[in-house]
């Protein structure tokens, strides 16, 4: 699936799915013309299943459960209200959208939190610190 943006980091997409969200194996969600995964929201009426090796973008909020099959990657939060979020050797990257002040910057600053799961190893957690916007000094004449 391709999400076409307008070139602004504030581009946003909202999807409401009445029942289930199921992706085929090796599916990919990509952006053209700008846009960030933190501004994509998937409201799912029951359960969501990301197929094997799927590269998904956006925050999933499922009424029941979320299953990420082997090797699926999500660039966005994965939340289930009524049951479990099931992971099997997956990566979930939670992106923080830039503040309104930094949206005018040519390269937006984002913070990423990564969670890696494996059936044979413990989870790891890494964080990249966001850039900080500093306004230019005012000239005194």
C-alpha cells in the first residue's frame, strides 16, 4: 500500500476497518511525498494479523487481538484492547512525531524506540534521542 503525502510532516491518515485487518506475507506500507508512520492510525473492529515479513507503518488499535507473524515489522504502536498482542521474532519501532515548533525544519526530528523479540532471546530496547530545535539568535543593532 502506498500512502501519498503532500510533503508536510503533519500529513495524517486514519483508517477504520469494521472487522479484521490481515496483510499478505511480504506486504509493505510505503510513503511517497512525505509523511511519518506516527501520523497513521488503524482502528480495527476485531483482530489484526500482520503476515510473515510484512513491513507495516502506523499505529494499530484493535478491539480484540493483534498477531505479528514471523519476521513482521511494525513502524508504529501495536495495541489490543480485548486480548493479547502476539509477537514471533518481530520488530516494533515506535516513532514520535516532531512537535509543532520543529515541523518547519527542513529535516524533521523524530525519536524512535525499538523493541526486538525472538523466541530464543530476551527483548532488547534502544532509544535514539530527538533533535532539539533552537531558534536563531536575534540581532541587536
